[in-house]
C-alpha cells in the first residue's frame, strides 16, 4: 500500500497525467470536427515538447520548452524539405544528430531538447510533407508545443509548490531505502559485501534526488525569498533531511561480523535491525505525507520500541560487561544513541508536515546560491568539448555515425515504418556504455513483451471505444514510467503504438507488429555495435579524476569539521557547503564505479583497486560525519592541541594522495606522522580507571561520563588517519600499474 500511495502522489504519475492529457486532447478534439490529421500533428508537437518538461524551477522549464519549440519547427521544416533528396537527407541526419547530441554539454535539460529535436526529425522522415504542407505542418507542431507549454505553466500556477513537495517526498523515500539497506548489517545471515554494494548504489540515488530538490528549492525565487510559510517549511524540511542523512552516514563500527560474534546468542543486533527498519517505515510515511500535502500521522510505536531496546541493552550490559567487553558496549551504546537521535530528527520532520510550525531560517537568500551549480551557456563550453577528450564529442560522433548507418540500411530494406530504426538508435544510445547496454536490453525485451500484450488486447477486444480507453491507460503508463522504469514504459508503449495505428489508420496489425519488431531489432543491433566500437570512452579512463575530486572534497570537509577540535567556530553555511560537495563527489565516484561494473570484463582494469578507492572514500566520508557528530556534542571537552599534529598529518596525506592521482608535484612536505602517545595516554588512563571502577562495582561515575566522548573522538581520528594512509597507498599502487594517465 505504501508503494502504491507513493507512486499515486509522485511527480512521475502527475507528469504522466499531464503529458497524456496534453498529447491526447488535441487529437480527440480535432477528430470531433473531422480534422484528425491536423489534431495528430498538434499532438505530435505537444509530445515532443513534453520531453523537455523535466522537473526543475519553473523558469527553467518554461525556457526549455520554448527553446525546444523553436528547434522543433526548424528541424521539422528542414527535414520535410530534404525528404525528397536521399543524399541530402542523409547529410542532414548526420549533422542534426551531431549538433543536437553536442548541446548536451549544457546540462540535462539541453539533452532533452536535443532528443526531442531528433525525435521530430525521425517522425518527419516517416511522414514527410510537401509543398505548402511543410509550412502548415510546422505551424501545427508549433501550435501543439504552445498548447502543452501553456498547459504546464497553468497547472504550475494553480499548485506552485506541488513539484517541490513531490521531489522532496521522493528524496525522503530514497533516504528511507538507504536506511533499510544499512539495517542489513545487523542481520547475521546477510551478505555484507552485497549489502555494501547496494548501499553505495543507493547513496548515488539519494544524492541525485538531493540535487534535484536543491535545484527546485534554491533556484526558485518565490521559495528562496521565504515569502510564505509553505516555502519556509519546505526549506527547513530539506535542511533537516540533509542533516538527518549525515547522521545516518555516521559509522561507529566497521566490522559487523565481529559484533555479531561477540553478541551471539543475544537479541541486541536483531533488535537494532528492527529499530532501523522502523525508522525507514517512519520516513516512508513522511515521504507520502509530503508528496500528498497532508500531515503525517506519528504513533508512539517507535519511541516505545526504543525504550524497550534501551532497557534490554542496560540489562545485557549489566550481565556481560567486564574489562574485555567494555569497548564493545561503548560501540553498542553509540549505535543506540545514534538511533535515538535519528528518531528525534524524524519526529521533527513529522511536525513540519503539518505546515503549522512557525519556521524561521537564518540563511540569507544569497547563501542559497552557494548550494547550487550554475550552468555556463557560453560558446566556450561547446568549443572546449570539440575534441576526442570529451565524452560528449565522442557520443555525438557515435550517434551521428550510427544513425547514418541506420538510414542507409533503412533505404535498402523493404520494410514499412523503417524510420523506427533511427528512432531506436536515438533513444538507446547514451553517453556511457553501461546505460546504453541497459537501455538496449530494456528496449528489446519491452518491445517483445509489449507486442504480445498488444496482440492479446486486439484479439479479444474489437469495440473501438474500449480500445480507445485502453489506449489512454497505456499512454498514461508510458509517460508515467518513462523516467523511472524504462522497460515497463516500453511494455506499455508498444501496444499503445499498435492501438494508435489500429484506431487512426486501420493498419493491419500483423504489418505494424512485424515492422516494429524487425526495425527495433535492427536499431538495437546497430546501437550495440556503435556503443562497443565507435570511439568508446571507458570508465577506467576517466575515473581517476573522480577519485581525486572525492579526496579533495573530503579533505575540505574534514578541515571544516576538525576546526571545532581546535577551539574555533565554523560558519554554518561554510560547513553545509563543504558537506554537500563531499557528498556529491562521493556520489559521482560511486556512480562511475557502478557503471564500470557493467562494462566488458576486459575494460574493467584494476577493478579491485578502484573498488578499494570507492570503499575508502565511503569510509572516509562516513567517519568524518561521525567526527562531526561528536564535534557538535563533545568538541569543548576535546579541544586540545594534541590533535593538531593528527589533523595536519591527515590533511597532508589526503593532499598527497590527490597529487599522486593527478600526477602532480607535491608542493609541501608531508607532515610527520603524529605521536599518539599523549593522546592514547589520556584514553588509556580513563580506560584503566573505568575498569577498576567496574571491578569495584561502581557504575555511574565521572570517569564513565568522560570516557565515552574522549574515546569516541580519539577512535574517529585514528580511523580517519588510517583510512587517509590507505588511500595514499592505493594511489601509489595505481601509479605503479600505469593506470593513471
């Protein structure tokens, strides 16, 4: 039910409804006046423009749709004029494919504009106009685009916060899934390596959702200015969610197998797992509430479960605590305290969903600019990418050459609707190998499954009204799932296309189905060969840059966090910006590694070593988050000069690692390894005193209260120190193997 409700209130479904209405209504209305062909042309313009109506600030969506509309009219006109001249049309296809793929350097919305322009080009090849019909057809496409743009802007006017709420709800749901994956570490029978991979993959999804919400909130003037309580509440919800995610990332133990072994025969680990799953369930409820605009219902179940687990922990500690298990119980206590802290933060999120909390923020509107990246639209960005060093340039060459090959093959084949070959190539080919491979499989399988579904529908249902209603449902499924589940979207899309031909043109189903399967198969084969052989750019050739960036951003965040242990204050905005950049860099690195796993085995060079880098950077980010948490609580009692050599050494090791990865000369001498004697002496003294107190039966003492913060902070500095050293060693190994170019 939660998954159903989540999809029901998602922007995927609402955008599917909007696109379906925008595309279908013109054809239906014009057919009523016996002007079906004109209505179809208008629907075509609406469909192509809808492809650029991606989630984002409303002025970005508006500008993107209008720019797309200009391209659509120009491309449709030129394609129709060239359709009668095969050679000239082949040249035009090649040029258009290169140009509209290259504009992807200007961001994801520009990519959508390019795909829409190529889509109208392909559709015009299939149904070219002649004479004055060229101008009339372009006018209808223009009208359809304006109709959809007006519809989208009008709906936003009625519900200006709706998209931001839906995107924020999706971000909360992604965070809930991340927590759910982390709960697997408390399951003794779980595959910890597999859980780690899933955690890294989910972290990428969380960061992508966070970036979208930042775009929607921080680039929307009416929200940033905080003119309404709704805008202020959304900003506070998102800020609290980011703080919550940082808290979730904190790591108190890296060897869960050891914890399971130490506490075998007890319920403590399974109880922790159940608590974490309850945290995820609470976030799911909040996600649905935020997307629907309703208040979430909070129960006392989570608080009661935490109290019961706290009671069980105390009983277990009193029974099994001794000098040998003291450190393990400190770890368990930290984990439980972390769960309680997360629960308190979730309680605050519950309160915000009422939109009745009085919310004030100290962030100035200008500060939000620091959290978002501004796209540079200068010509220099395009010219700088006109080389084989650019992935966009290689992708553009790949698309243009593949579509030219597809066009030549389509001319030599006596198959109807052969423009579907070009359409398949354009929608399948993506800038990286892994996504293209995934799209290729999904397109083929989805087309076959959808064709079977279409045959069944048309075999049993003959009534045209019923077929039209089914077509609407298929259209809704196609447009709603296009961005979330491409395979399922194609399964809906294929019978949708079959019904269109059956209802509009009364074309024999066998002919359409045969053409669809043959053309899709040919297009998929061409896309696969192009993806593998035409100027490919493999992940191992560019991942070193992402590794260096992740190290750099983690270093900057560590310096900000460590400042608190030197008795200095860090401005909140500076801290949040450094944290955001570290999270984004780690997400980009993890995403690249995931793509690398999908590439051919012979291109997965030093995959184990690169996996170590990803794990080390994930550990580094997690432990910096943990250190930050302790800094907020215990920085005052831990502000000592003894940590300065440690901080300097960690910073120098990370800077040296980055220089090694980038093959740069190290400008400064590496700091001397810190002397831990003085730091360890403080912890050791407290540990010895505490062990003596336990032997004497003393439980609640000043030593106990001081031991937790001092030992926890010291342990985090030591772990970060060791991880920084490991990162540097791994960098040296990569250089020795000659994999950094």
